[in-house]
């Protein structure tokens, strides 16, 4: 049966304390117990439905977590104060000293820095591989490997991971497949394709208004219980807890995610096709020229499209900077990192979100200086946006007016 994640969100029914249509916000850090025995049982993890202390769990965080678990089709979920606050405890929970991780080499710069510079301090080593080469992935697995890590659609190069095949490899070697699905909410449901753990930075599309930072880990009840364990849970002990007021506001934004993703995808698809036609080196999973276009199609929940992210290469960092400054001046979007906003956001990843990755490694993975990453906005008139963007490109000779006319 086809999985329909937006239906799962629509079907959630939460009542507020006084019959409100929104769940009440739990504005408390600590909770009372009618008996000392129940408090003891709760600490032991044996009192379902009782709250203890809001770093462990709170009603508001559970509401949001359950909504996100419904969206990803997992048993449950745990929300956190940021995407990194979801990624780092998962990896620390699954790995200890002497363990090894196989990770995609094209991942968010912060995750890369954590694996490259931070976890080695705990004697956890990572091999970074081309995740699209399944034989290379499998060959990198050692007897110490515990985790296979990737992003469904990678930041910033938009490489697409073959989650079904990676899940088979993970199963064969008794590893956990952990997938960061930040770039493709609703379009791709990694758990349905075999991933063990699905992570999001809620900061991006899911919240969608660039006013909050948040994260989530979606997985089995057993794994989420492990993360929250008062004695040994990495989420509980590292303490990256989301605030209840914030989780209530993210939950409200989640309800319109399907409409927003449709528009982001529609707009990005339109621009990618036009840019490619204009002769720009364009990467977008919806283009037939994308090496994983067919693979994306086999994995996607139809309807939500190929997402709101695209990249173009304008040849040099100077040109990229000039173009981004001009586009901001013309109010076509903001020169800013992050994604999923109603306005288009653009940045040059080589010198920003991926600057943690050393230059020679950037070059090896195809992350060129002139690459601009776009998170395409919800523009109501994308043709107008395109014409204005094209105008900027012509002014700066990124697109040659005359040559274009000759080609036409
Ligand atoms: C794919 C991906 N994962 C994780 C993160 C980290 O999320 P946060 O900034 O919410 O900690 C980001 C942030 O840019 C990201 O793009």
C-alpha cells in the first residue's frame, strides 16, 4: 500500500485541556506525583503516562514527536533543541570507543565536522564514502562498524541515497542505517524503505518559517527509550531538549507542510528546467539529467515532487557572490544559509555551510567554488522570479545575452 504521510498528519486529533482545538502547552519543567511510589516507578521507566522532568519528556514535546513519527511511519520519535541535537546523541548512543561509522562524504558540514573532528576524541572513527557507489560502501564496512549514515538527498550536492539497497547492506552486516531526511520531508520516507533511524533538522522545511531551531529522531520505541534513559540515554544526558513553547509552534507549522512542499517543489522544478535550458550547470533531482533522477522516482511518495533545493554552478566564487548580492538587492531572496523559508535563500556552500570540509576534499566530491545552493521559496509567480533572476545573470554575464539569442 502506498504510504501517505500528509494523511497521517491530517488525521492526528489532539484536544486541549479545556476542549481547545490545539493541545495545551505544558509550561512546566517538573511534575507532581500523588504518591512517592509512582515517582520511583517513573524513574525506573515503569510508569507510562507520567511525566517526570521536561528534559526527559513533556506533553508538548510528545505531541510533536508523535506527529513526526506518524509522518515518518515509525513507532515513535524524540524531539530535540536542534538538528545537531538529534544527530549527535543518536551516533553517541549507537557507538562507543573502538567503533566505526561508514558515512556519506556529502553531508551537512556540521555533521561532517562532528564525525571528522569530534568523535575521534572518543575513539570512534568514520570512513567517508561516495554513498551512490554501493560496492564502495560495502567494502568500507569493518568488523567494528556499527552505523551507516547518510542524507536521503545530500547537502549541498543533492546526491540521492539508494535507501532500500543501503538498508539491505546494513541488515547483512548487522548495522543501523541512520538517515537524515531534512532535505526531503514527505517526498521520501526512509523508514518505509528500511532505515532504522530517521532524523530531521526541524529548523528547515518542517518548521518552514526560519524562526526556530529544532530536531527530531524517529525510530522504534526501544531505541527512543534508550535515548531517553535516565541512566544511559544520550538525549537525556547530553540534554539537548526542545522547549515546550517551541514544540507547540513547530507542531502548528507542520500541519501545512504538504502544501508548502508542493509549492517549493513546483517552483524549484520550474526554475531548474529554465536554468538548464539556459545552459547553466544545474543540479536538481527532478531533472532527467540528474544521475539519480530515476532512483528518486522509485523512492518518492508521488505528489510532493522533487523538493525545493537546487544548485547552479556559475564558475567562480566571485561570480557567485556578485550574483547572490544582486539577487538580494532585487528582493529575489536572501543571501543566507538554511532552507525551507517562504523566500528563496541562497548561499555558496564551499565558503559557508560546507566550509568545515577541507578544500581538497570539497574538490574531490565535486563541490566547486562557483556553486550556489538555492532553497526555492513559495513565490506565487515563479515566472516573474525567473525573469528577474535571468536579468541578474545577464547583467553579470553569467548568461550571455547575445549567445542566448543566437541559440534561440
Ligand atoms: C541536512 C542537515 N542536517 C542537519 C542540519 C543541522 O540542523 P540544525 O541547524 O537544526 O542543528 C542541517 C543544517 O543546516 C542540515 O542541512
